[in-house]
C-alpha cells in the first residue's frame, strides 16, 4: 500500500458575481480564498460565483454568492460575505 501526501495550497482570487437577467449586483465581485490540494488549486482555471435569484420577487436582497468548485476545494473566506441584489 502506497500513501501519497500532497501539500495543501491556498489561493486568493477576485471573482465576478453573476445574478442573471433582471438583477443588479453590488458589489459586482468578491474576493475569495480557496484551499485544497496544491495540484488542483494551481490548475484551477476560473472560479465562478452566482447569486440564486431566479425565484425571488422584485425587491432588494442581501445574498451570499454560491461558488462552483471541485469537491476537493473549499472556500476559506469570502469578502464581502454577502452582496446587495436588486431584482426588477
């Protein structure tokens, strides 16, 4: 049996936040720190963030972005933690 140990790496990126048609997001990007195996973190091409606003009624909301990442990558920190979303 062979055990392979891989170094854990952290990376900080600025990510645009997308909310879909009819929605305006402020700020339009967040700073996110991710952590995971060094080989995965270093080869991750793009981190994306989305606001789940499809089923919301018109109005103003403070919502946390949702990130689409490989299962072995975790979000360590998001700044700001929520964004203001205006739905028309």
